[in-house]
């Protein structure tokens, strides 16, 4: 017969091992994913344009979290303060994106001054990730972002309009890299989804680029 004390010790050990695996496995999985993307030339690792400056936007440290902060003002404000984001592959369905905000604490944030849905330029959206899928609820909406593949669709809905983008590229960059804010060209309509990687950590940023179809 196993002593009660030993049973408790085994129980705590099992719980600790489970929690550790929930943290370690996503990090290992992401590292393999990043290597695969690099091998297939789909990811841009630490690009040389990391110091490119974007007027009106800076990187500021908030509670040890380097974040893009924009002071850009648009000439005319949209007639809505939020729009909906859907990503079928990630089971994200009509989640609110707050327009022109630097605050990620409430979910998806649309960078002030970046293009609005349907406009030429780059609709730039940020969201948190988490160390474990167990914690990836409302507070970490982009934890599954690495699961996207080229060709997957991203849908954005504003009052009376719907826009569909197709994933075209993945980039892994330093937190201070502002070049990801710039659209690949001046005529296209793009969307960028950014989150922290490895999941839940601040080391790098994953940016998923999509183009309107």
C-alpha cells in the first residue's frame, strides 16, 4: 500500500510536470516551425531594415514590454470605432478590433494611423499570445497565429462592408523593427497581424502578412 504522503508527492510532481510541458512544448514547437519557415524562404529572420524609421511611430517600453506606439492622426475619422476580424483557420469569429489604439489590454488593437480595412496600405493589428493554449482565451487571441499557412483567409468586416485578405508571407523580426509597418507596395491593400514569439515571450515578433483578394 502506497503511503498517503507519497501519493500527494506523486500528485504534485505529475501536476508540475504537466504545467512545465504546457510551457515548454509550445516553445519547442515554435522553434521547429520557425526553422521550417526559414528553410522554405517564407520567413524573414532579423531583416537588415530593422532600424528603419516610420514617421510618428516609436517603440516604447511598457512594463518591460516593447510595444509600437503611434501618435499618427488621420485627416478624417471613420464612422466606426471598431471592426470585426475573422480567421476561420484559427476559429476566430467576428472578434472586435479597436480602431486607432495603442492599448492591447482589451484584445485586438489597430495601430493608429495605419490603413483602415479596404484602404490602400497596411491594416496593422496586434494581439497577445500565451505560453500555453490553456491560457489562450480572450487575453491571448493570437496564440495560434503560427498555425496559419499561405493561402489561408482573413476576413474583416466594417459597418456595411466586408474585405477578404489572403495570407502571403510570414516574418519573424526584432521587437524594435518598424519596417513591418510599411506595405510592400504603394498600390496594394494589405493586412498585418502581429504577436509575440515564442508564444508568450518577448524575444521576437511574428508578423503574418495578407493581401486583399
